[in-house]
C-alpha cells in the first residue's frame, strides 16, 4: 500500500504561483509513476502532469509551459510548480501514484482557487 498526502493548495490571484507537494509513504519502492490530476466543479477528473521513474514527464496541453512536475526521491515527494495561474486552473488537485503492478493510489486532494 501507498499513502499520499498533498499540501500547498490555496487562493491566488491570476498570474500568481503555487507549489503543490505530495508526500508518499508506505511501499514507496513499488511506485513507477507519480502525477497530478485535477477536477473542477462539474467536470471530470483530468490528468495534469506525470513523472515516470526514468525521469520523463508529460503534461496536459493546457498547462505546458506553466506547470512543472518534479520528484525528490530523498523526501519521497512529488511537486507541482504552477506559474501564471489562470481562473480556469481552479480545481481540486489530486496526487496520484501508480505501482509497477498497475495499482493506483490517490491522495485526498487539495483545493486551488484562482481569482481573476
């Protein structure tokens, strides 16, 4: 089992920045990839960014050039640096981890609100 705890959400003005953190615990050596998803009110949950164990990353088109995902293995933490935030980035952000045997784990979510 893997446990994920997010932090770093909050209220920010458009154009501002936030950094989300997700600390993993438990069977962390089973983790292959980690990522961030978001779910806006009335919308489906969508992938925002992911980082694979080989260091490769991928991003949703809507956040490319503005968001950066990174992973600190020493701290068992994955980060999402969000710059140039827009009102449409407002959502609940969820940390995600997928193990080598394809088990999927979720954090409890952290809310991001962007005021215009």
